[in-house]
C-alpha cells in the first residue's frame, strides 16, 4: 500500500526557490514556536525534514478556547470533547522530542476523573524541566467547581521513590526519582486553577522548587493553614483565590514582592516583608472584613500598589477610618455595582494616599440601575499627584457621574480620565443584544454627563 | 582608538565609520553607531577589525549586499534611542512586508549577525505566512519537496503510535470495553436472580487471560507456548504493580461504567504485589487484580489512549485491514487455550474461565461450555 515518494527535484539539490530549507533547524523551530500548537503540528506533513521539527517547540500551549466556548453554550458537549482534548495532549506529549520545555499550559474542563492522564502530563512537563506550568481546569473553562471533584496535584508520586509506580504502557518516559527533583528545581512559575493542592504539596513546592518565583492557586480544596516563610525563598508573587477551607495565611520573613488574596475572611498574618510593595486583597463581601487594614498594618507604609476587591460596598464603609498610605502610587478598586449606591465614600480612601498617581475604579455590574437623584459632592481635596483616573465599567448612573465629576473638579494635576463603558463580567457565552444595548447607553450617558464638564487641560477618553 | 583613526583618515567627518565586506567581496562603509547594533559586528570591532578599508570586517557568507542594506536600514532606525514603542512597532510592521523568499534570506542573514530582535521579527512574519494555510499551500509557497509517503502523511491524523501492534491492542481494548459494558448490564440483571460472586469472578478472569495473552503475544511474538507463559507471567506481575497504583486512582469515569462494588474491594485490599504461582492466597489477589483489570481498562478509556474517537478518522481500507488483523490475532489466541487451561487446572482452581472468541462478523462473544473444543 506504500506509494512511492514523490520529489519535485532530485534528492541532492534543493529547489532554487526553496529558501526556507536553507535555514538551520533551530531557526525553523523558532518560527514554529510563533504558531499555535495545532498549526505547528500541521507542518509535520510538509516534508521529510519538517516531520519532527514541531516536536522541538519549547512552549506547549494546549489551548482549546473555541471548544470551551462551545461547551459553555451546550454543556452536553463536555463528555464528547473531553476525550478528544485528552487524546490531543497525549499525542503531543508522546511525540515531543525537545530535551526541555519552557512552558506547558493545559486549559480545559477536567476533573479528577481524568486523573491518570493529567498525572502523566505533569510528570512529562517536570521531566522536561518546564519553567512555567499552568493547569487551568476550570469548569466550563470559567467557573470554580466543588473542590471534592477537583483533580489533585500529584504530590506523592513526585517526591517519593516508589519506582515506576504509574508506568504507563504507552509512556516512553523513564521516570526515576532524580529526574523529578531536578525537574522541579527548574520550575519558575506555577499556576493551578481548580486543582487541589494539599499542604504537603505546597510545602514541597516551596522547599524543592529552588527558583519558584510565581505561585498562583485558585479554587483549591485541602488547604487550611498556609505558611510562607524564609528569606531563602525565591518566591516573588503569591496569589490565592477562593480556596475556601483556608483559616490562616502567614507570610513572614520572606522577600515577597506581590501578594494577592481573594475569598472569605481569614486570619492574615503578615510580618517582616521588606520587599512587599503590591497587595491585592478582598476578604469577604465587603472586601475589608476582619479589619483588613489592621492585618496589613506592618506593610502599609511601603505599599505602592493596592487593589481592593469590594463585592458589596456596604454603607458602613463610611465609618472606616482609612489609614494613611504615604507611598501608594496606584489604587485600584474593584467594586460591585448594585443599584445606584454612592461611590463617594471611596474618596476618603483616595485622600489617605497623598502621593497617588493613578486611580482605577472597576465597576462590576451586578444589578446596576440609574436613579434620578441629586448629585452629591464630596469634601474638596487637591490630589496633587493624581494624573490618571480610569473608570472601567462606567454605567452612567448618578453615582458614576458623581465620582467622575469629583475628579474633574478636584484633581488639580489630572491629565487624563478614561471612561470604559464595557461590562466587566466576561463570560464565554457571546454578548447578548441587551448587553450591547447597555454598553451603548452607558457610552452615551458618559458623553452627555462628562464632556460638558471637562476642564480644558484634561484629556477625556471614552472607549 | 576609532576616534583617533577617524581624525587621521577623515578629519572633516564627525562620525566614525566601519568597513564591512560581504560574501561577494564588495566593501561598504557604514556609520559605526549603526553597525554596532549588530552583536557580531560589535565583537569584531572590539577585536580591532573594521577600522579601515584595508581591514574590513568579513561578514558571514549568508549576508549578501542586498540583505546587508536591509539590515542596516533596520539598525539605523532602531539604534536611535528616543523612539517610542509605537514608532518601533509601526516601523517593524512595514519593514517585514516583503516576499517570503527575501524574508527567509533576511532571517538567515540576521541570525548569522546575531541580531536577535530582527530574527524574532522575521520569524514571526514567516509564522504568519504559515498560519492558517493547508500543507499543500505551505509547500507551494516555500517550494518544499513533497517527499513523504502517503502513509507517513496519514500518521499524524490517526493514532501516531509507532508500533502497529499497539494500535491493534487499542482496537482490542475498545472491543473489550464494549464487552465489559455488556457484562455490567448482564450482571445487574443476573444479580437479581443469582446473588452469587462466582459469576462475577469468572467473567473477569476470562478478561484477564485474554488481555495478558494479547500483551504477551505482542511483546513475545507468540512463538512457543512456554515462552508465552513466562512472558505472560512477567507481564502479569508488572501489570499488578501498575494496577495496584492504578487501583488507588480508580474513580468513576464520565460514563459511569465502573461498579461501586469494585471500588470498595480495592479500598479494602491494597497490599499485594504477588506473582501468580503461589497457592490459594493468589486466588484472592487474582480477584483483586481481575477487578483492577476491569477498572484499568476503564482508566485507559479515561486517558483516551484507547479511545474509539481515534479510529474515526481512518479510511475504510485501513479499517478493513485492521479488522482482519484483529480477527487473525484473536484466532491465534484461541489456539493457546489448552496451555492456559492446564495452568489453571494445575493450580487447583475449580472454576473454569469463560474464554472469548471472534465470530464471523468480528464481534467477540463468550464461549459456552458446549462450544469448547478442547478440554
């Protein structure tokens, strides 16, 4: 059944117009690295030389966003699409020839039922000394699932030498203990979403991954007390989002630069973190539960960027005495937009940041509605360094206009104000007509409300 | 040093120049600050070359004059420090608008001069040429030789296992899964009338036999029966180790084909790494492993390694060929049954396994005791 190979030229000579074949293999691999994985794999049937070139690509991004969009629209598709995704990853994993990998990204709706496949991929990645590993296993590609159904990161097989315990008939990897720990030592960034991480596994990451700078865990069960200490830790960026069982997080004596937490109120203990200058926090509905400013008290002085996640801005925010943040350059507030609640109380927070350069308010449209009421005014304040204000998710409510006006009137150094009328909740399902209409009206309202009031020196940008 | 030189050689010029010689022998005079943007040229200058017409820097052979002029244009723009990112990006976009042949030459030349930003730029441009096109189109654009055989071209589309025997195994596993599902259903029905474990055990052991045989056939080539037996035993013990670990990982599949009773058993009996030869305790462990087998097969389904999906893309001719091979395969299995039977009987087992065979239309069915030709 074999057909004779057809050649356009005699074997010895290159086609004179064939310039790309003059390029060395590593350049061709560089070119293939610019393509998506699927596109790169297509080149394997171009010609003999190209057959295995793509398998040397250094970054494997198993992106299946289109499929995830389809599943979000019709969840029944999940059961037929999952095996296809798993097959695809397995095929590529089997064929990969490069000795090392820069990055591996798995992004699909997978849970513990695909455990052995995912274990295999993790081992493969680590054996190839991957530097950035991302497991994004969100349900439908967009929501967190119940932790009991999550895939659990394979901690035991990686650190304990039980020989070839999970040796797969199809696996051509020789997985011995030394290669695993060597591999882990190359890991610089680890991002796990909807993957259960046990406390032992977390300790293992921190102690074995000698160059781990970036660690992000979303939606993990199994964590109760998180402790990150030790100046020898290379960790610079730590992000923990909605890991519901956590009671305490302790960060002390470590050179962490950026910390991010979002979830229920916890006991947050931060001490002696000299390099920490960026915090993103949201404890509980109000975002400021458990007196979060007191929890952060030891590093408030040094903070340069602060993000607050305030799902429900409650009335009693007014009561809050915001501490002074003398070095804060950027303040980002992510606030739920309910009804037409006034946002002016946040101005007292801005006032507490005398050196602020950039202020961002991101409004998440929960149930916004425009009410006709008198525009209120907050007490005046000069804001001498504030040059950039962004209101993202501008709905056009009275409260939105109030706040924009506050800046137009008070910020003496203001150079640019950006109004973005787009819905901030990004779902996989495509925009409905009602949604598009909302955004159109928001844009119109912004123009109507703000353009006449704009001072001449300020650039007003409505996206 | 260069400043002194330029004072002597060109007192009226304020700029410093270097001399570059391309592959065709021609020499060009270029502003030093522009040329220095290329690491290769920079190195050469530091080792003393290029300061005069008599000692030009020899550029690598891949750099011909037209490529050099392009590269120098690039360097001339980018070496100016004051430019914004937007400006640079805009320049780059316009810069790479050229035919693919020149793009390739440029990539090659830039690579030899170690000018990484330009290599990245041209690589991305070439990637954009490739993306979204069919292989035929790509071959045509780049004038690539079409030197793969038809079969080689088909490989990436179907299961790309190098070993055709493993592909066969996949096919058999797929049939096994179907068989198991059938049996699960039967079990449910029969358990209403015959609440007896014996029925379960027999069925599953029948599975193990044939699967192990398949493996040993594949690995041992199936020459002599003795060889088959020893390699089969080795297979079994290795499989047990796998299964032991797999058993701790067994969870229900998305199709929910694993029965909960299996899982319960596994959780209770986790400590076994035995070979098959020993006496009655082996029965216990065999039960465990039979059950593990069933779930291991289901695990494989999870992994998609034996997914039936993979076979949808095969053309019918190949499919037929595989079907015939599978039949052949299974028929040879049946001829090994006498040996297996002896083994089982010698271990004092009372229950006879229910072996499988292939009937005319290629589906597996169970031998009934009346069909058995050998004792």
